[in-house]
């Protein structure tokens, strides 16, 4: 065990500032003097920390000094063999994982309810997806985890695939049986890669689901900024097994990363890791208490359902992260989008995301009882003014369509705009995503079905935030300008 009380990178940056160095290096604001309005708002310390690579501060693309020490401390805290700081979010780590283990034309097995960054990684690497259909919870209208049976079936049907890519947990807190799936993939000589964007905190308390590193996964990427306390855009890529060559990972990472990494972001990773390693268990015990209290109180409100660990054992849910406070609101007569808007406009509360049926609040180490009480009381007030309905069924996402052309080929093919209502049977030329959570409804190269058209039409009326479509009103959609065989 290394001394987790150290912050080598943060200490080096503080020393640089205390040395009062005369800077003839970038960035051009020169310790904030060149952008006084921002310095006045953030303060001189923040702008003084915004520096660039040099010998005493180390170099992001080839660390040998304090950045390397900070990364080694993080790997030790998480139980990984190697760790790499990410300054372009977990998306950069996901793409690095794909490109470091797959060559153009290789196959990778993935659940279809993936984040769009995985699609982008396959485009960059020329990798072909083998999609697994996740289990759908019809009560809530959400996609959950994948079963071990479906994973094994996909492996046996595609023995040449290089890896299985999993999500742990989903945005809504659901996990698959990760340990069993890792054992299966290794039995058939495949690698296991894990998108653990929403699971940073799970490493530091025993009452959370099993993590990727604990399960023996070969690589994973975690969003320290989402639930670990670091600044937005700062994440970590970790290697968990000897099957991965760290140098190959570093080469792929350097291909995708900036050469001018933010020291503010990296220092926040250094400090957040220290806090989690030393105080994480205590902080997360309090976080769990708050989440459990709020879930219990919300479930006393007629017309609302805050789902939790009772989901375990059904609908592809092997385990559940209780800090994901998902609330089904349809029985109050609202869509999730309407509830999100109401909470923000009338109660000054911003939730993490909404969908057609639910809103999701993330409970983390930064929350206080007064915050959760405000949410609960606001929901009570909304419910008291609503007519409770017996709702016949949720609006579930459509079955994910057939992938006909690989993402990279579809990305470079000629495309044309057609009316959405006339697009059935054609191949999509764009990836349309609701954001958050960033799960594509239709990907480029997939067959547009009647169900997809109907679902997108519903989303149009809800005015939710859509990404990827040229026509953001979704009256039209891009399709591949190619005859189908």
C-alpha cells in the first residue's frame, strides 16, 4: 500500500505558484493577468494553477515524475495495476480501450444500451459491433443489464470477437452479473472492457455492487467527476489484468488526447483520489443514508415510485446502486421531461436526467440532508396538486434495430435527408441520441423500423434534448444514400 495521504501533483503545482515563476510559456493569460474578468470571478489561485507541462510539473503524454506518481497512487487506491489520467472525460478512455485492443475489422460484443462514446470509438477504430439486447423493464420503460446467457450466446456465435464491453452500472444504477461474465469471457479467450462512468464511488464502500477491477475485468474507465468529487471532464482509465500492454494503451491514449492537459483537472483527480482513499467510506456511508432516506420518503408519496434494490433478480438487474435515485412519475400524469422542467422552473431543483417515464437524481458525497429534504418536499407539493391516475403502461424504448452496416462505413457513406415518417426500412445515416443519458435510439448503419419512428415522434412532442440529428426538430432524418440488397 502506498501512502494515500500524498498528493504529489497538487504539491508540485502549489510549489510552482509559491516560487513566483516569471512565465514565458503558455497559456497566454500568464497567471490570470491576461483575462482579468475571469480571474476576478474565480480568484488568482485557480488561474495560477492553469499551467502547462514542464520538468518539475511533468508531462501528460509521457509522465515520468509527479503525474506518474499521482497515477500510481490512484491505481493503488482502486486496486488496479495501472491508471491513466483522462482530461477529455470517460469518453476518451472508452475510445482508448477499444483502439488499444481491437484492429480495424475486429468484432466487439456490446450491449445496445451503450453510451454514444462507444459508437464513436468503433468509428475511430473501424471496429464492428455485435450487439446484445439488454433486458427491458416494462414497468419503468428503461433498458437494464444483459444476462449471462445472452453474453455467452454472443460469444459462442462470434468466437473471433476480441472483447466484451459492459456497463457497470447503467445510468439508472442497474448492474449485470459482472464477475460471472468476466469469467465467461476469459474462458473463451476474450477481454472484458467496462464503462464504469457512473461507478467511481463503488470502489470505496462494501455496500455497493461489485466493481470492474474486483471482478477481474481487463480494463475500465471511471468518471471521477461524476461521483468521486473531481472537476468535470476529469476521469481515469485503469488496467486490471496482465493481459493488457500498458504501452499499447498509452499509445492509443496519446493518439486521442491533448498535448496540453489541464493541471486544474489533473490536480482535482489527485485530491479526489486522496479524499476517497482516506475518507471515502465515511462519506459514502452518509451518502447511502441520504439516498435511502429520500427513497423511503418518496415512496410514501401517493403516485410516485422511487425504484431501488427490490429490482434485483428481475429485468436484467443483478445488483443495484442505491445512490441513483430514479423516480417514476407517470401516475401523477407527468412525463419525466415535464417533471424535470417543473422541478427546475417552480422549485429551483435540477435533476440529472429525465425520460418519458422517470426523473433521475444523483446522490453523491457533496449532498446534504437539506438538499434531499428540499427534493422530497417539492415532490410532496407537486403530488398534492396532482390528480393520481391509474396508468395502464409505460412508454418503453423500442427494440434496438438491426445493424446492417458497421459504424465506420456508415459514417463515411453518402447520405440524404428524408422525412422521418417516410424512413421506415432505410438505413440511418446518423446517430440520434437523447442526452443525457447519451444512449442512441438509432445508430448510423441501423435499419429504421416503424417502432423507432413512433418513438422518435413521441420524443419530438416532448421537446427533449436530442443530439446527433441534422434536423433537431426530427421532421427529417439522414439516411444512407445506397440501395439495399
